[in-house]
C-alpha cells in the first residue's frame, strides 16, 4: 500500500491535497482530501439534522414527557441518534451522511477497497470523544471538570483541544477515528464531458481562415500553457476581448504574422494553435520528453 | 530537435493524427453510458438498476478505468482527464460498495465474531480486569479503615442518599425497594443506566489511543466506587445483601466495562509498542477487534440494564439473586470460552 500525498496549486489558488489510492483494477485513483472547513460544516449540518429530529420527537412525546415512559424513550432516542446516525448513513449510503452530501464529501477506505462495516463503526465510536466531549466541555465547563484548581481545568481543556487539532495538523485531514479505521474523507468529484477542442477546427470547414505553424513556433510553449489556453477557449465566447488579447500575445511571442482583425479570427487562430500545439506535445509525451512549461 | 524537419503542421491535417482525439471518439459513448448508470445509483441506490444493467456496470467501470490509464499517458486535454478522474472515482464507489447483508453479518457477529475478538485480546482484558479488582480493593480497604474516606471517593450526587451517615434501615430499603414510586421509575432508570454505562464503555474504548492511560484511570475509578459502596454496606452488616443487589446485573455490566477497557488497552498497547509497524498502522491493525468488542459490549450493557432496571426491583429473594448472578456468569463464561469453529471470523 502506497499513498502519495501532494499539494496541488494552480497559480495562487490551492486546489487541495490529493492522494493516490490504489484500486483492485491496478490504476490508482486520484482523490482530493476534504478540507478542515468542509469537515466542520458537514458535521454541523449533521448535528443540525439530529437536533431537528430530536425537537420533533420531543414535540410528539410532549404529552408523556412528565411520565417515566416518555423520559426513558427520549433518552434512548438521544443515545441511538448520537451513536447511530453516522453509522447508519455511512453504511447504507456508502460513506455519505446527509451532512456529507450537503458539503459533497464522502468517507472512503484509504486502501481503495470497499468501506467495511467495522471501519464505519470504529470511526464513529471515537466521534463521541472527538466531537461531543469538546462541545460539552466548551459549553458547560463545570459539568466536565467538577473540582480542582483553575489550572487543572485549563490543562483538561487543552487536552481536549488535541482532538480538534489532530485533523488540522495531519496532511490528509484524518481525525483519530480515521486513523484507527484506516479511512479518509474526500471531496466528491464532479466533471462533465466537454467538447473536444481539437475537433472544432475541422468542423468549421474550409470557409474559416487557415493558420499554419512551424516546428520552431510549436517548440516554445509547454503543457502548462497548453492547458491554460484550453481553459481560456472553453470559458470564453467568440468575441471576448480576453480571447483577442491572448491571441495577440501568442502571435507576438511566436512571431506569427496572422491577421487577427477579422470577426472570429482571434478564436480561429487560437483553436488552430491549440490543436497544432497539442498534437506536437502529445507526440513528445509519447516519446517521453514533453515540456512542462515554456522556456524562460 | 525539430529544426531539420521541414514539415509545417497544418491545423486540418493535425486533427486526424491526434491519437487522443481518435481515442476519445471510440470510447466516449461507453463513458456516457457509465455516467448515466452511476448517476442513477447515486440518486436512487443500486436497487434501481435492472439485471442487464447490473451486469453491464463492472464492465463499463473497468473500461473507464483503463481509459483513464490510457488518457493519463497520451492525452493533454485537461478537461477530459478531469472528467475521467471524476467518473472513475464515482463508479469505483458504486462498484466497490459496502457489502451489505446486515442480517448475516449480525448473526455471524453474535455467534462467532465477538467472542473470537475477545479471546484474541485476552491479555489486555486481563489487565483491565486486574485494574478493576485493584480499584475495588483500594475503595474497600480505604472505607473500612476510615468511613470518612467514603465521602471523598463517592460523589454525593451519585450516591443517591447512600452516604456515610445513612442508617441501616434506609440502606436496606434501597436494596429491597418495592413501593409504587420505585417501580414507576423503573423504565426511566433502566434506560438511563443503559445509556450511561454504554457511554462509559465507549469512552474506555475511545480514550485507549492515548496510550491507554485514561482507560486505566476510568477502570480504576469505577472499581474504587464499587469497592467504597461495598465497604459501606459491609460495615452496616449488609455485605451479603449488597452483593446480591449488585451481582445479578453487575456480572454482565462489569464484564462489559472490563471488556471495553480491554479494547482501550489493546489500542494503548498498539500506540506504546507498535513493533515494526508505524503507530497509525498498528492502531489500524487492532482497530477491528477493539470495535467488535465495544459493539458487543453495548449489547451486553443493554441486557445488564434490563436485569438491573426490572429484575432487581421485582425479585427480593437473596438466594434467587445469587442464583441469577451465577447463571449469568456461567452463561458469559461459556459464551466467550466455549471452543467453536472460527469460520465466521472477520464477517462482522
């Protein structure tokens, strides 16, 4: 079992920590670790639902609450909800509690297998200590540490902070329960199949202006620039000023004498360049010598 | 490197030569088919798929995984790569989902998994037992020597009137309560006891990773409480009656707490002496057994709470109380130590 951890950045935007999880098919999956904030929000979302359910049950049981039966029932419901909510949903919904669905995260096995019932049980038994205890301690310090001088209470509180700090310090954002169970909480990925940019020029047909590039011109930029250009082409329409600006800069850098004044010429030029550049870099990739970035 | 080549790459010509474009054209229909199936599973569950679709799913998944592997090697279309990464991750979790046959897992757990986990953890369980016994001894001796120690050891709120100044009559009444109000409170009492004890058991387990120290303290503290109370009743000549009051449910309850403590110590040992593994690895290795034990103990505590809440308040014959205590002890002894096949291990 090997887990590669790396932090991905794009410009000054942090994409997140990714891990490569091995799979039975032999192709590692690249998953993005859910952030601390996402974990907290997911937890609050789950707690909110639990409190809401308790409230409704309390209303239903209100006529009997004075009696022993209602009280016994309420206590059992609280126990079952506190301990059962996460286990039930993580088992039945394959690692996704309602709160996790809300923030688009899920629990997965760190070794790429199915999430086993025992793992779910382990990570949720420790939840009691990791979440309820600090909450109770912060909310009602007196019930938690009943006696002792002030500094003893202080130390007890500090110790509780350990639980909150562990996932923050760990690169893979694992809390103690995750460590014990061998699980990770990852971000759910979404992606849609977008058009193939390298085909659009062909479809534009013979009426579109043609652009040609020399091998020297295709030897300037690298993979990074190609993919930035891809994003620009996907995000901007026919006549965007950004597109024209980018086209002008690239033409200047290449020393290309393309005429970019006509309507749609900038886009046509960029698409033609994208296609030629991608063909060139993919060939080099196959030969094992593609450039990552342009030469400075 | 291409300086010598006089070829000019023309846009139109390049399209046909891009392997990644042909690759995508050949396979995108199967990706989209997989995407539709996965979307349905995520929305409506795996049961919403028909038989032929269920057969299709793993094939499509493997095809997508192999596409991803190829795409990583040959394609520089970032949008395509991200699409395939996301699609295979989603279908991975559909194909490699939690195996769920809850009933079989439940039966296997209670007939084999729980007892086997306890037997494998005999060492830590014995240490936990010794700690509780030590706690009982400390509490007992301390109170027998000086009754004033009782109020130090037992929190007044917890003693419920069973404090050092209590008379023999009031103590006896507590052991053999049979008035209407007491019976009325039984249901509430049983449910409170269950969730309270289960909470202590889970704490014993969950705190184990801190080298087992909090677990040992919890066990020792609970033992001291019991010992102190026993001493109080002993001094008033109610020793036999006290144990008759405690043991019918106490055998089950104390055993469950000791087992939870054992589960905590199992983790403590993994943290202190991980051997050749990393600490996280050692914790993971014992996590399964520890969780099995705690789960089983929650069930045991439910039984104990029923015995405590109902049986104890309704049966007042000391001999019957001792007989029940002996019977539960024999039952748990057989349950954990009876030799059996180990085929069901790991199922739960």
